[in-house]
C-alpha cells in the first residue's frame, strides 16, 4: 500500500483525536446529571454571558453527560436565598455577586473595600492568585464550593436627582446598596442614606421613586435600562466587585472526580470570557446610555471620595485578619 496512504490515514486519525473535546473521555459510564445554575440578573447581563459559556463548555467536555440549566432573573430567589438553597441542595450552583457571598464567609468582604484595586488587572492578579483561591476554598466551611471569580466589575454611582462630583453632592440621597456591611458603611461615610436591599426590590424602588439611586457597574446600568429612572451617573469606580461561580457542597459531593475537574476548569474559563466581554462592551454601553439621555460625569473628584471613606479602613482594616495587608503587599510587587 502506498506510503502516502499511511501518511494520510495517520493525519486523519490525528485530526480526529485533536477534535475530541478535552476531558470527554471517561464519561461513558456516568449517569446523566442536570445542574440548576441560577442568577438574579437578566439575559443581557454579564452573569448570563458567563453562565452560557460555562454551560457550553461543560456539555462539550462531558460528552453531554452533565447538562447545565440556567435560571436567570431571580426566578429561584435573590442571591442570599440562592446561596442558602445551595447549602441544602435545593439549588445546585450560581453566579453570585461577592457582597452576598461575604455574608457567609466574612473575610471575602475584604475585596469590597473602597478604592482597593486601582485597575482590573490588579484585581485579577489577587483573585486568581493564592489569596483568591484561599478564600474560595474557605467557602467549604459553610457547605459551599467556590469555583472561580467572574466579575461584577467596577461600581459607579447613579441617581435621579442631580449631578454628583464630590461626596458633598451625595449628602442625603437615598442610595440602594447591597446587603453587606462594608457597602453600607462606605455610603454612609459618603453622606448618603444607605439603604440595603435585594436587587429585585431596588428595581421597583427606583421606578416608584422611593430611593434616589444605586451603585453598580456600567454593564448593570445598561442591561437594566437604568437610564429610564436614573438621569445621572458618576464614574466613581469606588469598588471592584468580583462575582463567584459557586456550587453547593451537597451537589459537588455527588459528582465523580472527572466531572468535578471539568466544572472547575470550565468555571475559570467562563469567568475569563465574561471579564473580557465586559471590558470590550463598556465603551459601547456608555455611548448607548449617553444617547438614551443619561448625563455621565467621567472625571469626578476621586481624591475627595477616597478621603471620605478613610473611616471604612479604620473600622474594617483589622477585621479581615491579614488579608488586607497581604493584598496591599501583593499589589506593591
């Protein structure tokens, strides 16, 4: 038989093997599993982008033995309810904002300290390094499995009343914040009437005018069309907020090791995909918000904001063990 035929056959086999999805081997005997992944935002939000990427990677790499069904729009409850559901096994997993996760492992709130991370890249370096992994691992203390950090992103202030350039302009504004002590104290120190509430309640409160504003990244302001109720946005970038791919330990413990490996790697890749997607879309989203009539202050007095929140560091600096000190040391390197 001609040598060329053997070469062609070998090339064909090599190409076929290369096209086999990573990890797919070894799932032939696994019983199919469906995982319920929930989040509280809509299908235009970055959390949903991350969830869909994760779903597709897991299906491909387990030869469809693990199916991920996504429940958006808080259809299974707010973020605290979802985490509690994961603990008892009524919800399998979710993409959850770090603030509510920190209510279960308090040291995770160190990431919420205002103006801690100068850039996205600084945040990624900490989250994807030893400190971030250590805190993910500690979720097992509360019957949760931390998988990877996606992102909510740098948070900015919006309101319906007037432009904000300095903390003095926030004085007395009723601002919704996440149900997290660091956020509450940050905005109280800035002079706001900080009102902690779930996101689903905040949307209604903004429409009814019972609160004046909120703080969230550009992607949330855009996805939820907040320009319809919030005329002013100030690019404070006061906090970089991670999000966590998290699973309940009851579900995690039922999965074979091969499936666990796929899920962890897929969560990391989906998180990286969502981060890149957020960065790419932010300029387009800002342009769309301006076109919709939102007035955006790109250059507020950040030095005044940083000075105003110094009491937050005095109050919480020693409450996170050595995490804050370790993060600052890493950022200097």
